[in-house]
């Protein structure tokens, strides 16, 4: 499970960075074509702008699960028994 959570964490970081790169390229293309006023690239207005960006949800989730599984492994190695 620890291995799967580490792989998930690394994969989600990679996907997030690719998303950021694609959004930057779309923004550059829309500025060059002078249509940026018609392209919504995360510039929320009003109440929805106070919500967190969901592109961080999976990296945070996988980081927490990785930390949890590593904690369980360390506990098991130190005490020699499972958590009851």
C-alpha cells in the first residue's frame, strides 16, 4: 500500500505540473490571438473564488496516505506489533 501511495503521489504531481504547463500555453496562445477576454483559465469571480483549487486535491491525498502508511510501517518495526 505504501508503494501504491508513493506511485500515486508522484503521478499526481506529474499530472499537476503538466496541467500547469498546458494552462500556461493556452493563456499564451489566447493572448497572442487577442481573445484572452473570452478564455476562462481559472480566474473565478465572486463566491466560487474562495474555494480551494482542486488540482491540489490528489497530491495532498496521496501525500497524506504515504505519510500514514510509512508511520504504520515504522510503528510496526519499532514495537513489533500491529496497532490494536
